[in-house]
């Protein structure tokens, strides 16, 4: 998943939590208070609250409090998905081509929607509708595309999803993709949607299930009672939800989410006010103030990675030495400062983040040991040496100008300008274009035909805790697409592809993690991008809030947070 | 009169059509983010994007798309859905309208209350100290960018960060129906800042018109008749000088109702202008198009109203 | 009294139902105008300020060097604190630095360049188009006049800020617009601003042309068989110069503010090229602590615009044949 707008931090598998940035993240505590209203304040609004379409950190905070996918995560353990709508773990067949899930027997939908228990057919419909152009789920084809019959799915029935009875789901796959598929069942696409109720909403594009989420049939502890896009969202208790069926405590009675508040104003209100938490990333000035004066009201949750993609398919970055020169010449300390300095994250030395399985095998914090990544502030001498090796005797690049397309929102625009300065130091003439996030992706960085040479504002968050979710989409040659491409450097390398195939086939966790670490080493050595940041997302709360962070989402878990007495 | 009204209405409709066609052409010919890719999400495959393109009629020629858009706008008052959050554009604009109306009308009161007296006094006291000081001040107010004045006043006077915390700061807007006190408090600074340049402009305009009027024959006649100066100024001078101001006022209100984008942005007032600003930040084209059309609607209607008022007051206009 | 006013929220729009041409007599000689201006202390101060600003803008690199400031694009991470927040005025950075550690003083100086460049170019373009269209309409009269006047009316009644935002955002987001003719950045801004201001010039030119056409000396020339082209070039144009110049002086500050507003909204001058409006917009994220980043670009803007407004107003008064009112 792309950083900055989309988010779902997974990870896990690492040997110990110590030193991976997980210390000090508030989890559930004993004797939390029940009742009361929590105010969430954010600048950004929601993108999709339809569980079939949602794919964004902000949206997930609401979707996972109002819906129950087959599996989800406890806030303090993102390594193992726990059964949610499912009644027990998923069973993967020996050949890896069949996955069976039994669902909870007596769960119901929120009042006023459907007055019958949740059935396995509802999950089937939920996944099927994701393939249609009305719901248009973004990841359905990546993780559910190996279901039998999914390749031609247009929103209609998919043969590979069978419901032998009202409690059982059998998924049949065309490839032995079972273990990875089972992990993907924690994505919100598996939250049940009753077909006889939702079909009429799904006739219109966009579905009213998304544009007016109050009509949804909820299964989670909360329902969306009120929603004004770009302004306000209100959650209230779901009267038919039973705590005996769920691992979520759901302490709060009500959540009022205000959207469109300036990040500085929001931050000040939260730090000095009552009953408030942030919904999206607080402003740097607020982070600085909280760290200096209100340390107990701020915490940092590790998230994904950020890197500068260099287009390996066009000159001059089709030459590995030019790429290595750029990696060497980049001042990653200055880049780190654009996102809030050391507290907000570490200077990256490779791609797998500290919380990812295989981080140690990939070199840990010190990195894999390549000379072009040795100095965080950049190393001009090394850069010049690589440029000389690439055929620029002066040690300065002297070819035609290069196109750099970045994100114009704060602080990404700062990052892009530091990248520009770094390239200029090496002699590059740079045409920098800064655009709205979506424009940058959908017209430029995601489209190989646009021939953008450098995309300075990309990054990755895994969809679930596995090396596959970290490295396949960004670096495997199979994930290069003419549109919506996620392999931004367009890396086509047989060694990388082979190493990924090998890692994917390993089931033993420690060996699998090592194999992914090896993939990362190979990728880093090819320098398809400049890894520069492993994020830690700041979250702030008012003094009287007992906030709990969902580590998998690096944001507050509304079903676990509570007020303090 | 009826013929004039009809003709004028006809022009209004044509103007609106032209505005809509131009904005549509701009956004069609110069697309930013790919709407189909946006709707599909980050990892969707190209086949899905192609189908969405078809559903949204993005594969049709521009005139077909324009026709479809206008049909929705005219028949259902439907401006489509935001790319950003799939919410209906019309609903969002209507939600934001009360804030914009509050900001505009309050500011109008403030600038008339300041601008008119200052203009009159300056005209009477021409070239004296009062006049020089107030016209100098007016020139400064006209020369200062409103968003900068806004930031400055927040820095100095807002309760949360101000050095002299007097007024509610940015982002404190409450609907009047929920809390009239908070509504008033939150709008004091935006009103004054928005009104500052308008007040200055109106004062200058009135001063100019009034001193011109004071030189006219009928004013001299009135003076010669021995009327007290107060009455000469107010009854004869101001009455003539005020007419162009009423015109300007009508147009200004029309423009501001379409969204006081700069002021709303600085003070985080959730109005139509702020909506447009956010839409620009996200390159959310249906939202930009909807708000621009909506703003154009108010301006064109304001022009119509002003012209009608003129025609009513001055029969010579109806040529 | 200025007739165009875009300094307000509304930006360019019809100020009165009918923008009036400044009352300017054909017989106000440059010497007379200058004498009148000389007598106005404020006008002289404004003129001095303009000269100073223009000089600073032209000699920006030299000024920055003399002030001992860093070049405008030089990023000094060392001037940021541990959180990457900018630091305030110091002996090294007289007006502090921005969030990338760039010197605010040298950026303001270079931004003045951009402001003036855009304002002059846009005003020039507006004057050329406005005069051509206006003279054509006023001199030709008939259906040409009707058509062109309607066009100008329409444009004046058009929500030009909204159009500007639409056009500027559309042109700035993609690869430029009108088949690549209008490239994002400066060109878009100049184009949009010129589009916003030419009808004002056009109306004045038309009015003047209409009345000049009836003047005895023009009629005489025509009866002597001079071609239309020649009459326009030799008799109409020279007499248009004074009102148009005076009027342009009033449009320049307006256009400076318009450029700043568009850039503030993110649809004007695009980064990494700096502009005053964009600096102010960027400063909103940190202005409660990094006040210098908000204050100084705004002050620079205020001073420049004020200087032009003072001089423009004085020039108009000086050109008024009825003398100082």
C-alpha cells in the first residue's frame, strides 16, 4: 500500500520487540473506564467508509470499529490476526489451494437493516461486489485474484467462494497461494454485507453504501449514526452487538469525529483540551511542543518506509552506477528533518522497516553495508566515484535534464525540494513538478508511459505482516502495470524475482523472514530507489484520555481507547 | 419593463451556460488526476479502471460528457460526486453555505458601518488631517493582502496563540443554530479582516463621489437656499453619491456568497470558499467545478438584481 | 480614485456598473504632470520606493551578497532545530530561515523579482490586448463595437477569480494547457492575470477612441484622405497614451496582489520557484512560532503595492485637467 494517503501498518515476525520502536506505545490496561464520548479531530477526511472499498488509515479506524472482517488484530499484537467474524483460525489445505473458514454462529446486523444472523453468503457477496466497478476495491485482484473464477469477475458470483452451509466458507485457489491468502482475510473486504439489503445501494455509482455510510448494515460494536462528508462523523453504540462474541471491549459510548480542522489548531486543542485525540498526523510544531512539554500525551508508532524511486527503465537511471551515485549523494538527514526529525522516524538504510520480518537479516539499523548507503548525510566523494564509473569523468552528471514529479502537500513538497537540491549537487538539471497526491500517482508515478525519472515521494505500508506484503508489489517485475503501477522504479531483475519466488515458498517463519531479508539485500544493492525513512507516526491525546494504539494501523484503536476518571 | 426583464433574464441564462461550458472545457481539456484510477484505488488492475471509465462515461466525447453533466445539474440540481470522498457535491456545498452567508453578511455590516461614515467625514473635511489620516489608512488597507492581515491578526489577537488574546481564533466556527454566542465570537475577527479592505474601498469611493456631488449645481442651490450644511450633505450630496455604492454592494455580496476563499481559508471557516480551497489542494475536479459554477451563479444573479434595481430606479436604463 | 480593485477578497471584478476612464485631458503635457507630481511629497516617496524595489529586484544577486545572506535556494539543515522547524532572525540569517533552512531575506528579495515580473508582463499583455480591442471597437463602431463590447461586458461580469483558479489549477496540474502553449508556473499566472485585466483597459481605450473619433483634428485627417490605419497610429494612439499609462499604474499593484493570491491558493507560481504569496501560504503551518516567515513576505508585499497605489493615485490626479481637486 502506498504511504501518505493509504495506510495499514502490518509487520511482525521479528525476534524481539526491543529496539524496534515498539516500546512506549500505549496498549490496553486493566480497569479502563466505561462510558463517555471521545472527540477525534483531523484535517483529512475519509475516502471510503464502505468496507469493500476502504484502504486508508483514517477509514480503517472507523471501519474496524463498525464492521467485523473474518479476521482482525488486537491493538498490541499485529503479528497474528485473531478470529473476528470467524469462529476459529483459517484452515489451509495441504496443497495450499483450499482455505476453509467457519464463521461465528449468532452475530446480527445493526437495527433497521437486516433482522437475521450473519451468514457465510454475506461474506461471499462482500468479496464479489469488491470486484465490480461500483465498489471498485483497490486490492481485490492482488490478494483475491487467485480465487477460482476471479479473473473474469465483474461483481457477479465467483465460483471459487463456496458456502456449503450458512456458517462455512470454502475458498478455492488456482495456485498454492493459501498461506498468504489466509493472511489477506484480515482485510476489510471480508466484512459481511447482506446481499438482499445492499444490492439496491450498489446499483448506483458510487454505491450509496459508500457515499452515505449511515445506511450500512453494521456488525461491529459501533454504528455510524451521522456523517457529513468533510465535516463530521459520529459513532454510537450498536445495540445488537454482544461483547461476549467479540474481543473488543468497546469502552466508549460515543465518538464524535471532526474533520477539516487545521493540524496546528487540532493539535493545540487536543493537548490543552479534554477527551480528544488526533485522527491524522499532527503538525510538526505540535509534535515538538508535546515532546518538549507534554511527553506523556504523545507516542510514536512505527509505520512503513519512504523512498525516492529512480526509474530503472529510462536513461540515465538504467545505469546502476548512476543510481548508486544518487543514493550516495542524497542527504538523508536533511530528508529526515523534513518529516519532523529523529522522533518521527529513523534514517533508513534499506527497505524492510524495523518492525518487518527479516529486518535483522537485511542488515538491521546498520544496513547491508554498501558504501553508497554508509553515511546518512550523504557522501559526495562516493557519489562522484560512481558517476565516474558511469562514464562522467568529471564526477558530475552532464546529460539532459531529468523530470522529477512530487507531491505538493506539506511536508512532502519539502522532501521533494531537498531531493532536487541533492540531485543538483551531482550536476543534474532538474525539472521538478509538484502536484496533488492523487495526480502525482494516477497521472505520473503510477504510469510507466509517463517516463518520470524520479518520484521522490513514494513509500510503502504492508497490508499484512509478511515480507511478501512488503516487497512484492514495490519491486517484483510482475507487479509492473501500465496503470496503477506500484513498482515505481520499474525494477525488472531476474535475481530479485527468483529470490521472491523462493521466499514465498518457505513456510517456517524464521527461515521465511531470513529469505525476505535476503531479497531486501539484493534490491538495496541494485539501488532502484533511495531508502531514506522508517516512519514513526506521532499520536497525541488529551490528558484525560486513556488512548490505545492499534499497532497494525499506527493510529488510535477506537474500540479499545477509553476516558480516564 | 417586462421586455427588459425578459431580455435581461435571457442574458443571465446565456451567461450561466457560457460559464458552465467554459469551466467544463477547462477541466475536460486539462485533466489532473485520472478519475477512474482514483475511484479504483491504488492497486486496481487496468481492466477494472477501464470499466470504471466506461461507467463514468469518461470514454465519451466531450460534448456528450458536458450534456450529461448539464442534464444532471439542470434536471436534478446534481453536481456529481467528489473524487476525494465520494460525497455528493451539492450536499457539501449546501452544508457549507450557512457559514459563508454568516461571514458575508456580518462583514457587510462592519464595512458599511466603518466605510460610509469615514467616507462622508473625509469628503467634508477634505485635505484636513482627518481626511489625510483616514485616506492614508484606507490606502494601506487596500494594499494589504487579506490572508496576510488574517494571519497577522490571529498571531496578535486570537485566544489560542495570540500575544494579546482577545478573540476566538481560527477553526472555532459554530453554526448559529447550535451556539449563537460561539458563532458570534468565532466570526468577529474574520468579519473585521474581511471588511477592512472593503471598508477602505467604500470610504474612498464615497469620498470621491460625494466631493464630486458637492460641486454640482443642485447642491450649490440647496446651500444658497440657506439649508443647514448637515442637511445639504446628507439629503442632497449623500443621496446622489450613494447610488453607485449600492450597485457595488450588490455585486460584492454576490461575489462573497460564492465563497470568500481567502478569508475562509485563513480563519478555517467551513464555508464554500474553504471547500473550494480544499478541493484545489486535492485536485478534486467535480468539487472545483461545482463550487466554481455555484460562485458564478451568485455573481451572475447579483448582476441581474443590480441591473433590475437600476432599471426600476432609473427608467432611462431601459433603452 | 481607483477604478479597478482586486485587492479585496473579491479580486478583480466590476467595481461599478461602469468603470470610468480617468478624466484626463489631452493637453496635460508630461512636464506639467511631472511638476504636479513633484509637489506631492507622498507621490515622491512612493516613486522612490518603487525605484528602490525595482533596483533591488534587478540587482537581487548583488543585494543578497551585500547583505551577507545565503543564496535563495541554499538549504541549510543546520539552521533547523531537532524537529526540522525553522529558526528565527540571527546574525547569519537576518530575517530567519524557512522550513528548509533557506534564508528568508534572500528569498524575499528574489520573490520581489517574480512579483514585478509577473505584474509587468501581465499588465503589458493586458494593455496591448485591451488597446487593440478597445480601439478597434471604438473606432469601427457598428456591429464590431457591439460584439466586442458585449465580450468585455461578459468578461467583467464573469467570476474572474473563480475562472482564474479554475484555469490556473487546470494548467498547473497537468502538463500545461492549450496544447502546451501555456506552461505551468509563471506563464499560467501571467496569462490568467492578463485575461482578468484586459477588459478594463479595453473599455477605456474604446471610450477614448469613440470620443477622439469625433475630434476636429481626427475628422480633418480623415477628410484629407488618411487611411484608417494611419489615423489610428498617428492621431488616436498618441492621445491614448496618457490615460492608458495612468490606468496601467493602477493595474500593476492589483496584479501584484492577484499573483500573490493565486500563489497563496497554490495555483499560481509553482515551487520550487518562490513567490511572496506562496511563502505566506507555506508559513501558515508554523506562523505561531515561526512568525518571521509569515511577517516579512507580507510586509514586502504591502510596501510594494502601497508604493504603486500611492503613485498611481497621484498620477491620476496630476493628469486630471481640472487640476487637483
